[in-house]
C-alpha cells in the first residue's frame, strides 16, 4: 500500500506561474519556448507551447524568445501544469498550458 501511495505522489502534477521556475523546468528537459505557426498576428505571438527535442513540433511550432513566451503567458492569464517525474520515476515532459482561473477553481 505504501509503495503505491509513493508512486502516485511522485507523478503528481503541479502548477507553475513563476517565469524562473518554468524556464528551469523546461531547460532541464531541453525544451524551448515556441508558438504554434499561424496562430498569431498583429503583435500577438499566438498559442504558446514548449518545444521538446525529438518531438513532432518542427513542422507546427516556431521558436520564440522566453520574453515573448512569458509576455503571452501573463497577457492571457495562463499557467503551466507540469509533472516532474512519471509514476515509474523517470523524468517527465508532461506539460499543459491552462487558464489560471481554471486552476484556481480546482
């Protein structure tokens, strides 16, 4: 029983809004700030994402600066939900960009 509980807590997700903490989490995994091509315009970078090496983002994502990425995060009142490790203890890349309002309601 105790082992199951420990495994479950190790794969728990957490919400990040602090730029330094987000950047550190992403860079530990080789991720770079990006936006989805074709979603921005008029000074808006569009939908932001994290681009991980070796994944399919090459065709749909465009790299942007951390400053632009964080500006969009703040302007749209977004947060990054992350998982540090998987249930088996491996480093996890799981992340999801969500509305801060949604997270605060939970």
